């Protein structure tokens, strides 16, 4: 396990753009480094000097509550300076290109840009055009690597391991960056990944990512050690993918009655924001299986680890 503040000699990546390209060893380095940083948040003075003098810019061109707050706190706990801006409050809204905006920020001496953007590949574009590190905080329906990592961290914390577990992902798989990052990461660490949702919300050829597909919750639930429940991404969908929200909730909503068929020790996860009463009932969201708020807590340690590693990779 990495020691706090010790250089991660094995880590060589300047950017974190997705989990698709990472090896199982690299995933383990991030999770082990996060483990070593978790304790910082339990201290009376929640701060270490590890990234003193570094500048982290939070460029959130799409809305966020959890991720932006978590990255901001993570950078602060490592003593980095942070600047945060959104689309409305920046010159992006005046027509400046993303690359021009980012180059101007870089010219002020920033070390890491954390980018959330609605366009898949936007962080990759910045990584190709900038000298500083780029961390993907969610790019359209493509990837959300730190969410995938914090989900894996939470599973490992609760179950002690990931290999050999069956992890279910339920709901809107097609438009979910969280689903993609979870699938890439979990399969590399040896989990069996099963997905469940209406056929219109499961992408064609998803089996090629190494997952099994179900369309019936009552067959799916008893298989799972963990169920990660996804929000219906109405902002990314075309209409007509299911008859109505009420119909979706009836057929694919996770409720207490359905969980009577679950394995003992089932973990219920949700990346948020949650649509209570649609994909998950309040009784399940707040019930004994739920680790939803643990995910959020663990996100801080995971993002501290990611900022530390990408900064270290540049020497
Ligand atoms: N899970 C997640 O990405 O939440 P936010 O959109 O609030 O950042």
C-alpha cells in the first residue's frame, strides 16, 4: 500500500481520461493510494502539505454537485490552490473554444485541469493540446473514471475484494458514463458484471465489453452481490425509449419487495443524483443495503489519490 506523501514510482500517467486504458495494476495503485489518503479526512485538521504550490482548476462546463465539491475538497486537503468556474461564468459562453479557454488557464501556471463536459472526448482533446495534466470528471455518455473508482473502492471496502463478485448495473446503461467506467474497471479487477434494463437502454454489442445482459429484474437481483442503480439520463435521451416514467418505475424500479429475493449482504449503490420513486424507492435508498453516502465519502479519498498521482507523474 502507498504511504502518505511517498512518490508513486509505478505510476507514469500524466492524465486520467478513463478506465478503459488502465491496467488492473494501475487501478490497484489508485485504490491503494486512496486507502492511504482516507485517514486525512478523519483528522481534526483535514489537511496535508502534499500538493503545496500546485494549482488545480475545476472546469465544470456541465452541472455537478458531488464531483465538483469532492475535487475541490480533495485539492484543498492536499494544500493545492484551486480555481473553479462554470460555463455561464466564463468566456466559453462568449464563444471562446474549450482549447483556447484551457490554454489561457494553463498560461497562468495551472498544474491540473479537472474537466466535466457534455461532449464525449473533450478531456482527450485538452490532453492532446495542453502541457498540464487533465482529469476527466465526466464526458458526455463516455466515461466518469473517478466515479467508477470510488464505486470500486466502496465495494472493496465493504466486501474485502472485487474479484469473484457479481456486480449488477441497473437502468439506463446506454446513456451512462458511470456504467462504462464501472464495466471497464470491474471486469479488469475480476468481477462478473451483469446489466439489466429495457432493451432500448442497453447499447447493442455491450456483451463485447465482457458483461451479461438481463431484462427482468426478478432474474437479475438474486445474481448480484452489489447493485449499482443508475438514474434515467433524460437530458441525454431521445423520447420514446420507454412508455412512461411510471411504467419504467413499475418494471425497472428497485423496491423493498424485489430485494426480498436478494443475496444476504447485498450492497445497493447509486452514483447520484437520485430520482427517488423512479429507479429507486426511498426505502431502498435509505435502507440497510444502501452505501450511497459511503460512496460520496470515499470519492474524496479517491480524488485525492488521482490528483496526487497525476501531479507526481510529471515529476
Ligand atoms: N455522481 C456524479 O457525478 O454526481 P454530480 O453530477 O453531482 O457530480
